[in-house]
């Protein structure tokens, strides 16, 4: 029990590690999007200021009392853009290294970014006056940072953004109102505006937190799915895994026209008697690796391994209108590949292949506790019988009449062996030899 619990703990740790890595990467990607938006915003503001100066310089004189104030704003915006470019490079570096940004750096960056409107506001109060500057457009800049803070996917960072913005606006208002000896109602007005900004920061944080939860749920599901696919993909085809996961726990299957291929190694048992079990496994694995790779290239899958052979499908679970042609092409290439392998080994192996094309029931079939993706029907049985007939005819690749018909001109080299008695069938079956 202790060992079982320990294994589960290790598996959970690996899953958690994968999940945290993917979540961190997703958060960093949204951070990159936020930084790019801030850089674009800074560039747009500089362009607007330039256009305003070129179109109506008198506005610049009224707002900034000449170009000196405008130059200061240019300097602030330029420094801000350079800072964000530096932040962007740091995020991309951490993204490449699968490493998160330090928390303290996030808060320091937030403080620096959100203080930009405050500094610009201070400059404008010196040129425009407190009442005009506080009622002008600069206080609205705080909302840009608050809204974009949602992309941080962190409640506390968004709330901190709102706090810095609210504190900055209220501090400027209180300082310059006191200097201008403004009345209490005006102070209450700025206090309410600051509270609204703070509330917006909290709401942005709530939205970001919800987005983070949704990202986390999606990543957790994808991580678990990938682990299941990787695990069971070692035992059955990845396409079958996808089919099983899509079908869920539902049973039964659907009728499809597929090409069924049986492959078996000839004389393998006799050759294995004089070799160690490890030598047998290595030889079998090496041959299977080549044959399965050929199947993959032709769109087939291994439905199950049968000792020193296997059952392969073309047209299920992924439909293929040319399933028979694909199966025959794969069979021909398998024979050529085995000839090349046999020329380089002291243990040559011959394979027998039988292919039949017809209707089967394909699906997730089995008991309520254990199901398996498989195909059932007479097409499967006849393909198995055709493969066994290779012993009788001394051949390596036999096909049925339906496969020969589906090949058309591509099956011009098929040799008719006539109607053959097949075990389990009352009537004789026409058989063709290829290769």
C-alpha cells in the first residue's frame, strides 16, 4: 500500500510539474501581449502629440506653455517605451527557459508603469494649473493600465495597479488642491474618482483571476489528455487512443468498409529456440519498428500485436476511400524492407501477409469494465485465413477478390490462384498472389 501510494504521488508530481510549466508559459504569453499593447499605446501617444504640434502649435503653447513641457512628455514616453521593450525581452527570455518572472519584479514593474500618468500629470499641473490638468485627459490614462492589467491573470497585481493609479491621482489632487487652497467639495470629487479607479483595478483582477482559472482548467485537461495519449499510445495506435477518448464510455461501433491486414513471421518459433529471450525480443522489436513505420506512412494502424505478428487496419478509425490501395502498397513495401533487413542479419525472417477488403463493425467494444477498440466481422476472419494460406502456397502476400477489384490497373501483377478451400468457409474463395 505504501509503495502504491508513493507511485501515485510521483505520478501526481509529474502531472503537476507539467501543468505548472504550461500555465506559466500561458501567463507569460499574455504578459507579452500586455507589454506589446503598452508599447503600441506609447507610440500612438507620441504620434498624436507630434501631429497636434504640426497641425496646431498654439494648442501646445496653451497646454504646455511652449515646447519645453512637450519635450519632457516626449522624454517620459520614450523612456517608458524603452522600459517596456526591456520588459518584453526579459519575458521572452524567461519563456524560452520555461521560467517564471520573480514576483517582486512584477510589482516593481507595475509601480513604474502605473506611475507614468502621475508624473505627466504633475508636469501638466505646473503648466496648465491644477484644476485644468486634473480635469484634462491625463487622469484617463490610468484606465489603460488598469484594463491591460487583466492580461496579467493575477488578482493581486491588478488590484495593486488600481491602488497605485488611485493613490497617484489622489496624491496629486490633494497636494495641488492644498497649494491652491481649494475647497472640500473638490477634494471629495477627486477622492471619488480615485475610489472608482481602485474598484476598476479590483474588478480587473477578478476578471484576470477567472481567466486564469479557465486557462488552468484547459491546460490541466490538455496535460492529462497528452499523458493518456502518450501512455496508451505505447500499447495501441495514437489514432485509436483519440477515437477511444472521443467515444468516452459508450459501447458498440459503426459499420465501415476497411482493409484488414494480417502479418505473421514465418519460422519464427524455430529460430527462437536457439536464441536467448533477449535476442528474440530485440529481433522482433527491430522488425516491428520497420513494419509499423511503413504502416504509418501509408495511413494504416496496428490494431493489436499477436505474438510474432499483428493485425493492421486501413480505413478505421480514420476513414480512407482508398484503404485497399493503401494496404497493398504497405504490404509491397514491407516485403522489400524485410529483404533489405535480411541481407544485413544472421537471422533472416520471412513474413506472410493477408489482405481483405470489406465491411466490419469498428468501435469501442467489450465489457462495462474493460473496453477495446477493435474490428469485428467476416472481413477480419477471411483476412486471417488468407495470411495462413501463405504456408500452403509458399507465398508472402495474398489478397482477396475484393482487394483485386479495388486495385484496378494497379493490380496488374496479381496472379490468380483460383478458388481455394478456406477453413471455416463452405464455398471456395478466389485468392490472388502479389509480390
